[in-house]
C-alpha cells in the first residue's frame, strides 16, 4: 500500500512539473431540478453545458476572458465550489453557485445562478487596478432549431437594435445577414415540443454590451463593439450571460429572471421615488407640420393631453433651436402644462451631454424650468464608454428627480430595476420608421412581444393611425396593450384624434389606458410573427389585445377562465369596421365562456372586460 501511495504521489509530481492538470467536473441544478448546468475543466480549458430536463440547450461551450493579454479559461490549475446558497427574489427561487478557480498565478470566481426559468453565469476578477479586457472566450453551442433574430440593412441598425424581427435556422445565422455574422440580442430559439430558449445578458454595468458572432455549426462567440477591447476600472464583474428557458410563450413573456439578476436601487439615491410616475404622453415630432414646435402649437398638444387624461407631453428635437429664449419659453410651457396636470419631457442629443460639466448645467436648467423628464438620443452604440454614459446619466438625473427615456440605444438588460427613473428605452424598430420610407410590417409587430420585449420596456411609440402602413386602426390600438412601456408615447396627433369622429369609440379606452400591468396571460392561439394575443389585468379590469401579423384571416379564441367564477363581466370589443374605422360592440362574458372571433389580415382586436356594474 505504501508503495502504491508513493507511486501516485510521484505521478502527481510529474503532472505538476509538466504543467498538466487533472480533469474536473462540477454539476449544478435549479431548485426544482429541471434546469442543470455542468462546468468542466479539461486539460486546463473550461467548458460548460446547460440542459432543461433531457433537452440539451448549450453543449460544451467554451468559457473564459482574455485580460491584459492573459487567456483565463485556457490553463486552469484548479476548479472547486467555494459556496452554494439559495435565495428568493419575489416569488422565484435561485440556486447560486460560486466557483473558485486558480490560473496564471491568480484566483478568480465564476458565479452561476439557476432557477426554473433558466441559467445565468458571470465572471468576477477582483482588482484594485484597471484591467483591460482584450476578448471574451465565452461561446454558446446551440442545438438544431429555428431562431428569431433582428435583421438590419446597415451597421447603424445593429448598434441601435433597429432591425426587423424574422427567423431562420440556427445553422444559417453565420450567413443569413448581408451585414455580416454579428447578431444582436436577444436570440430566441424554438426547441422541439414548442419550447423556447432565449440567449441574452443581464446587469450590463462597467462593461461593453454583448453581441453574438455566429460561426459554423451553431456556435455563437461573444462579440463586442470595440474590436481591440476596453478598460475596466476596479473589480471586473461581467454582466450575466443568460439562457432563459420556457415551456410555452406564456412562461417566456412572464419571465422575471433578467430583472431579478439586477441589484436593488441605491437607497440614498432613490430614497424618494415619488417623482417616478408611469404615464402616457403626447408627442408632436412624428406628425409635425409647418407649425411644429411653435409654443402655441405645443400648448394645443398639452390641452389635448389633458382632455385624454394623459400625464405627459414630449418636446422633441427643435425646442432649443426654434425658440429664441429657450429657457424662458420652456418655463412658460411647463407652467401652462402644470395647470393642466400634464408633465413636460424634453429631448437632447446625447453628444451634448457626455461631458458631465455640460450635462449637469443642462439638467439643472431643465429641472429649474419645471420639466419632469429627459429623452436623450443618438448613443448608437453599446461600447463601454456609452454604457458608462447611460448609467452616469441615470444617476445625474436621479439626483435632480428627473425621469429618463433613452433613444438610439441598445436593448435593456434590467437596469431599470437598479435605476428606476429609466422609464423606457428604444433599442427597438419602432413606429418612427413609418415616416422614413421603411414602414413597419404587421409580422414584425406580432413577433416583438415574444422577442425584444421579453427583455423589458420598449419605446415603440404606437398608435400612428394616420400613417399605419399595412396595418389597420385596431391593430394600432392593440399595440398600446401589447407593448410594454411605463412611458407610453402615442405617435398620433392628439388634437386631430379628438377632432375626428372616427376615433369616438376608442377615446374612452385611451383615457384610461394602463401603462403598467398587474397580470399578463399569453393566449394559446399566439404564434410568433403570426398572432400576438394577450389577456392583461389592471385592478379588476381585464383587457384582451390581439394583432394579426399575417395577410390571411386568423381566428382568435380564448377560454375566459382567468376571470373570477360566478361573476358576469361586461365586454366592450373594438374591431375594424368595413369602412376602415372602429366597430364597437357590447356583450357579457363569464369565466366558463369561450370566445371566438376572426381578425382580418394585418388587423387587430381590443376588448375591455370589467365586472358588471362598473
């Protein structure tokens, strides 16, 4: 026995002398055991696998970072579990595994979080000095499937996430796009059995935004805007690399994992959140005419907002250049709006805000004039310097109790949980493309609730009834209910809307349009890019909203079992009238009833369902 032990010890010394390591595998599971992950060290290299039950979702993806020219994840000496714990976030439970690795004379951590909604991991490299990220070695190896991605016809649309949502086979992601193999997030994979996996990131701070470079054999390599890397000050904590898993579209849409992976707000910075108020806004920019941004014209919009019970108006590009004394005029408009119980938002090009000294002075003037929010535009990048700008801007606005709307930007990663004064952000191909000779097709709208909008709010600016491309009026109306945005900005001119008798059936709905929801149920008739149909509750009132993304008639059916039993509900249904206007009908419904209706090509449906007597 002693000779055997001596022989093993000699072998270990030989391996150590040659720099070799023993292979290691660590298995991790979600609280219910359905989601599992495995990280393996093989000859110094790191690989990981993620499964949902027996469904292989990521198979032997590589892991690691190249920091200051050292490739971590390529020569690992040791891999072990440092800690394992269970945490609750809301009504969700997570298993958290903190792994300890040693390599190149340095120790670092990889943290995994597994829930019944998916798996996520991130790298943690502690340091008191700046570190330079040359490259990330993380790769995702996906199974054969169909994948939804946003296509774009120029490089700007990748940087600003302004592409059209469509699908292809996972094998062709590297060749499908004329602009090259780099794809934005998220990517949604349709797995066998009508199950879904979404690849994205969460908690993007002090780092560059992740894109995917598609390679052959369904391999996706982490890609950054900066081709030569970027510098990170202080501890290097990457965003979470997230794989959501859902057994149906309802679970996909209702996933809270991206939000859960973000930290809580700073208690001092957000001690007072009374100024953070979701609401609806009017907007003159998209329907602008010869009187655009004239003070008297903006006051007409404010009066119309008040008549619609809208909370806000947005003064977009031009208010600073058209008005001779902009601060005096802004103060007067804010005072007029306050008398109508309407708050004022103002637009500003981000290029003029990136110097904190200039930005602070501007924000002070905006606040002193009485405005409540800022829409800033044209970041057009998710490079680290722009990510840093956005977070710094949110903090600066929070100090002045101002809300924020980002445009010309990347998609959300849950940062509005940590910085709740972010009310919405673009990062979406929205309605303004209708006036730019690239009209939005109905099928793009029918894909958005299951793709981009799973990540969080999107400032699509719905409701452009006067320039609706191949959609219908009720399709446009339904977008208000399907698309999440706590700052919901209506595209249509509110003055003309109130003056036009064809909108009379829907004005009562617009006057009480919710912008946040207590409950959402995706109806089973939904199909990505074909039908988007939701039942959504605000208080005691339910709304059904559906859009047809196809050029054929589609039947919408639903079981009303989301309603309370033994109660009858009043239903006001809005359909498209034969003359192109709105057709309003009234009926009753109960929890055991099944409703069926046919929606015409590219059309829509909206129902308000309230307890009888309301």
